[in-house]
């Protein structure tokens, strides 16, 4: 898990579902337009806060086979950013040394 998000909007858009997920800066730094992020269940532990948000489009098949269908506005979700972005960051940091 890279960070904790919170569902702040959940709406139907035709057959799809659109969510806005508030996320901390440590996850937002890896997000790119049309990139990917994975979200899953989370049991809150208190004191956690989100700083920014990103939209997420959930297609019908994804909705049917993931736990997001069980979530609602206000629920917390674990977030995992795209692995490629993490590798690029690590590679560039090594080159700066």
C-alpha cells in the first residue's frame, strides 16, 4: 500500500461508475492523466487525512469483480500507485547522485 484514500464522490455514468478519491501527496505524485492506481479495502485507524483528489472510472466488469462495489462515499480505501512511476523515480534519483 502506498497510501490511504477516501471516496468523496460516487456516481453512475451510464453503465460505468465514477468516483472521486481524496488521496495523500505521496500517492498523488505518481498519478498521471489516464494512468492507473489500485484501490482496495481499508479499516480506518484514525488520524489519517487526504490532501488532494483524483477521478476514477470504474467499468462494469471491474465494478462486478472488485470490492469497490461494496464501498460508499466516506469509506477509506488503500491505494497502490503504478509501479512504473516508482521505478522511474528511483532511476532518476540514482542518476542525480
